[in-house]
C-alpha cells in the first residue's frame, strides 16, 4: 500500500508541476494553487482510506479527482511534450498540438464527469437467447434473470437505484432469478437498508444466490472474523432472511413435468489475489459425473460461480456442465466501442462465450465499490434457454 501511495503521489504531482511551470509561470499564485488543490483533496481522501479503511464516499472523491482532474492534466502534459518536440521543426504544428491537447483534456474530463454523475445510474435490460442440444423439452423457453455485483454498500442508505433494479426484474416475469455474488463491499450489515426492497424480487422458481469475493468481507476489519467463510455465512444468513436461497457448494434441482434442471452454486473460486473457497466437486455431487466421462442420466445443470476464471480452471477440463453464469469483472466499469480494460486481466470478461458444448455467460454487473460507469452500463440480463434439436 505504501508503494501505491507513492506511485499515486507521483502520478498526481508531476502533471501539476509541469502545468504550473509550463503554462502558469507568470500567472498569479492563486492559479497555481488552484492547479494543486484537487491533488491535495485526492491525496487526503486516499490517506483517510489508508488509515481508516475503504469508504465509498472518500473512494468516490479520490476517483473524481483522478479521472476528472488528474487524467485530463496528464493528457494535456502528453500533448504539450509532443508539441515541444514538433516545435523544433514546425512552430505551427506545435501550436495545433497544444490546442488539441486542451480539447482532449476537456473531453476526458467531461467523459469522467458523466461516468461519475450519471453513467452508473443508466440501468439497462439485456435479452439473450442461449441454445443447447441437451436441454430438457420442459425447459425450452425457460427465462432466467441474471443479476450480479450489486455492491449495496456503495449506495449507503439510498435505496432508489436498487428499487429500480427490483422493479425492472419483476416486470420481466422471469421463471427464475439468480444472483452471482458481491452483494456487499466490506460488511454484511450493508444489506440491512436494502433487505425489504430486495425481498420483493419474485419469480415462480425463486431467487438463488452464490457468494462473491466481497461477500467474505476481506476488505473490512481484519480482526472481526475468524476466517473469511464466517463472514460469508453471515452474508448468506441475511440473504436467506430475504427469501433468497444461497447455494454454498451445493445444488438445487427443479422439476417440470418429470424433467429436471439443476442449479449448482459454488463458493468463490478465482485466481490470486481473490479467494478460492469453492468446492466444485461437492457442488455437483449427484448432478453430474466429475472428472469422468459423461453419464446417461446426467441432469442438465446451470452453474452459478462468481468469478469467470473458474470456467477455464475447473469447469471445462473437469465437467460437462453446459452453462455457467458469472459476474465479477464489471467490464472494468468502462467500455469504448466494445473494448474494456477488463480484457487485460480476463480472457472472458463480459457476455457469451462457448467452448464445444459448454457455454459461459458473464454479467457486467449492476454496481461497483465506486459509483462510476462509462459504456459498461449496469445491467439486468434476461437469459432465455432454448432447445437446439
């Protein structure tokens, strides 16, 4: 963390000094003070979180300073340095480059401001059709509302956005609602102001949930819990009080006209630094052969697993599970022309993927630890299963 503070300090201060001495050398002192003021606010916010723990309020302040002020300053500095090089050959080109730099910095600032003030509220409903050659006929047209990564702690006591999510899901009249983890940020009690609202989620086959990495409260008080799973069980207890069914390395079998469909829920399984608490073998017990050839009486299964990394780590090499639903990536809460920085960390980061007869769908999520989204709008995903016979 000390290294992160130092690197952040450098990233924030270097553009300030550059702009101050390049563009404001002869300006009144007050202008140079105004250049450094946002940096001071951002660093104070970061120090508060360093000593007091993560806070959505101070995190958002820091993010606003970083994206709305510091990043535009870095953009301006980059263009200015290019202009200095061009100035050796063409003063006119240098002038144009500096002008473009100011415009680019302004555009970056506006984009960041939009993402912080409005982007995270732009809820969308996404309809997706998935086809399988082994789907039981009774489930042809079965509709699953897939929710993920609500991070209710980010909203404090304000329930308006969550109420909008619940209303939008219920209006779709899905057969089943699933939630693929990260209901909280750092503490189970974050759910309490939203318990009544979330208990209104309704579907004939209920609401089924699994835990994500944040649900083990790894980012809060390290002395509160004996181990991460203790915290996760507390989150699960509150979810159960809302009428949700939480699957902890176990499965739940639906029956329609004598035909079965299993919902399998595994606890968080991801690559470091994220925890690996899940037990896929226990979760699929009695549902499908594990690490062996496919059996004739295998039940069609939908796996809920927060982290999509598990698909390549365990699901593809060790099972024949036809569909896995995940979240976790948030598409980095930033997408531009279909590209997201999440692609730097995850081979599969958002939307539908297929390998042979097995499919993965990753929700880009509803929230985040910070109120910021650009391009990657919060989403309710309605999946419709079809028989491809």
